[in-house]
C-alpha cells in the first residue's frame, strides 16, 4: 500500500505525541487503495525441430500472434531443439545444461512445446529447468502420452494427420489407383504416425495396396520412386532423416522426389501444398499453434491445466494444387466437397475484369465518336461553301494587315533608337552627377578635418576643468568624426557606382599589362593587412609556387582583392581570413579567399553578386547594411571581363569562401 509521506516541516512542528498519532490514523483512513502493477507474463516456446522447418515456423507464428494479440506485453522466448538432425542422448544432456543456465532462475508462466521430442524433454526436465511451469503441447502424434506417470499440470493438442482422408481424396480424383507408396522416416513423428498402420490395412483391405517406404536412404528412396508402376500414387508423410542419418528440410525432400517421381504425390500437411504435391486432407501447423496459445492464456488466467481435457485437432481441410492436378489430367469436378484449390485459373470475367470494362467503354466511346464524325462530315461540307466565300475576304484583310504591320515595324525601330539614345543620355547624366558630387564631398571632408584640428587645438584647452563644456566638446568632435566617416563612405559609393557604370556602358579604361601573379600578391599583401588591426582576426596569405603570368589591369585586380578581403574582414569577428593562390589544371590563376565569419544563408548565396544586394543576417548586424552592395558586383564584372569565373560557397556560422580564376597568357 502506497502512503503519502508527511511533509518534513510538519513533522518538525508537531510536538505532541497524541496529535501525531491522530494524524497518522487520518492518513491510513483516507489513503488511496493499493495499486498493483500487472506482472509481465513470460512464456517459453520449445520446438522439437529447427526454425527452417515450415511446420515449426507455422506453429511458432501461430503461438506468437495469438499471445501478443491477447497481451502485447507478454515476453516470449523461443528455442529450437533441432532433433531432426541430433538424436543422441548426449545432445539432450547438453540442451538441458544450456536451458538450465538460461531459465534456471526464471519464473515461467507457461511452457508451450511443439511435436513429440519437445514435450518428452519438457516432462523429463520440467522440475530442474522450468520450476514445474505448466506445459501446453501441440503437434504431438503419440496419443498414449496421457498415460505417462509425469502427465500432470499439462494439457495440449494432439496432431491428427488424416492418412485415410488423403488416400480417399486421391481415389476420388483417380479411381484407377491400385497401390499407394507411403514415404515415412524413422523419426519420432514418423514412428507415431506409422502406429496407425494396422487400422489402415484393415480399412483398405481388398481395395488398394499400401507399401510403406521406411528405413531407406535418400538414394534408395529416389531409385524406388523413379520406377513406380502406372496404377500407383505416392503419399508423402515425412522424411526429414534417412537411414544414413542425413537430414533434409521439407522443401528439399519434396523437390528431390518430385524431380524423379512420375506419379502423383499426396501429403498430410498444408505447407507441402505448392511444393509438388497434388493435395489431400491437410493439417495446419499454424492452427495447432493458435489452439495451444489459447490454452496457455486460459491457464495463465487461472485455470488448472489438469482440468482442461486434451484436444484432438479436427480442423483438417481438403486442399489441392491445380497445377499438379492439370499435370495428371485431373478435373475439379471430382474433388471432395468444399475443397480448397490453389493456382486455379479464374473465369475470364474475373481475371480480365478491368480489361473487359475498358473494352466496353471503348466500344461505347467509339460509337459516340462515329456519330460525331458523321455529323462533322455533314457540317464540314456546309463549312467548305462558307470557307470559299470567306477566302476572298481574308486575302483582302491579310493585305491590309500586312501594310499595318510594316508601319508598326518602322515605328518600333524608331522607338528602339530613341530608347538607346535615352540610355546613353542616362549614363552620361549619371556620370556627370557622380563627378559633380565628388567635388563638394572632397570639400566637406577637407573642412571637417580642418575644423576638428582647430577645435582640438584652440577650443578644447579652454574647456578644461568645466565638465559641461568638456562633454559638449567631445560630442562635437564625435559628430565631426561621423560626418567624416559618412563622407568617405559616400565617396566610396560614388566611386563604385562610377566604376560599375563604366564597365556596363563599355567606357571603362583597362590598363592591361603583363603581370606576374606572385609579384602582384606580394604587392597587395601590406594593403590587405590593413583590414585587420584587431588581433582577434588574423590574415594568412599562402602563395603557391610557379604561379602563371596574366594580362590584366593591376589596379582593377587590386580592387577585386580589396573588395573580397574587405568583405571577409567585415563579417569575421574572430578567427582567420586566408588568401590562397594556386594554379588550376588548365594553368589558370586560382585565388581562394575564405573566412571563419558568420557565413551566408544558402537561399541567398547565389544572389550576392547582384547589384545593390546586401546580405542581412539579423537585426543586430548593423555593419552589413553600411556597404554599397556593389563591391561584389564590380569584382564579378572585372573577373568576367578577363574571361575568368568567380563564385562563392558558405556555411552559416562557420564561414564563407570566394574563388576566382583568371586565364594565363
């Protein structure tokens, strides 16, 4: 029972023993009823054979699906004894030692066994291995099992393969059969099924002959089945181990005997179907597992296993393979009532239902089309008369339209010429305005510096000792500094604008000379270091060996380096900016400028070379908005002027990389 702990502060404040006792009684009186967790049930599935055996697989699947559907929390453990291959007593002792280690300390709620060897093993070692857990068996052929002295706290389902049912099914298809050759091995299951021999002999005495093919090697069995007489058939029961101790899966043995046997083969289990047998009265392994799991659930819910009678499965069904029936000329009309047939061809209206629907739709559609075409032919004849009347009118109209188009074309040519003139005029006006702006800007910057110098020299000394005047003096100098910075920025903006305008209009003067790329980088290096006065960001320049010679304007290349390295410095607060110069495979100059800055969002990295485009990382990035947005656009046009390429790559919060190439001479 869960009790709420009294708060520590309350216990400390209670002084009287009587009051404490009363409080404890109230807690007991009003405490919630106990809640018990539902224990997780543990079930062991112990299989006689290997998981690769289809029979074992079907039983295991039936048990697992049924248990988990009832309680998904059930813990299921599965073991495979593989006793089709290993039968010596020493192997069973090894299994017992292994299971003792695995389950000796585990409380099992139920042990579900499949086939005879597993239930015999579980009964023998139930106390030492499974702590007398209740046993539920299935797939067992030994119907004398309940007479065993150890048969307590156990129940289950007997396997009931119906040999007579399969033989009768064969006779209903082919009444000419005189002899059945029954293939069976010496395993525990085989021996249990063979125990029914005397009843079968008496049942078919005087009607058909029964020849038991037991105790043979694989080669002997193949030889025997390859030479069966005409009026005979084969009943395949089981043959997992031959006389020489060789083991085979159900699929392997069926494949081999089907290849040599020219007579129809019948079986007892549903997993044989589709693997070479005609069919028969077939037993389902999965249903055995389902029934065993249902019994286990009843027992785990409180029923006594000894009070649950052993079940004899009667859920066998007549099942047949149409492809094997067709091989021997059998017809479906001779099958027993309610037989299940696989691989049977379906009626044409079922197999080709959609095709037939399409054909009907097409017929209806084509009929409608024919009616429409007939009406269209009649309408066309009437239209031809009208068309002849319209032809003369259209020819006249076309001549008139041609004259109008010619006139419009002339007007467009004139308009195009005028637009071109306006474009040239716009460029000239912008250049003139830009030039005219630089003159007053130069004056403004000059006077700002003179005013600041004189103010500092003559007026600030007069303010010493007067806090109010000193504050105003500092504010005046700060304002002058802002005017100077903004004037310089406006000058750079005008210069960039002029450069871009000249490049686009074709009026840029290119002072091309033969340049040694190594010398160029050495000359620009001191200038680039000027962008990094702060020791938090370092500049690393790596000049490769044997850089090519190029033909270009040295000043314009300096402009490219300044724009790219200046951008890197502006967006990098700490870390490093590197300039790496190398030679491409084609012998071109290649320069990579990378940084450890804030990076560029991937959705805008392809737009950064556009005119006036500026990257804005966030509202706090004030430095980003102070550029002109033309530096990268100018750099791109300079590089492309010389037939080179420039591109960028970036990762947000890790840095950016700009690469440009220029052809060599």
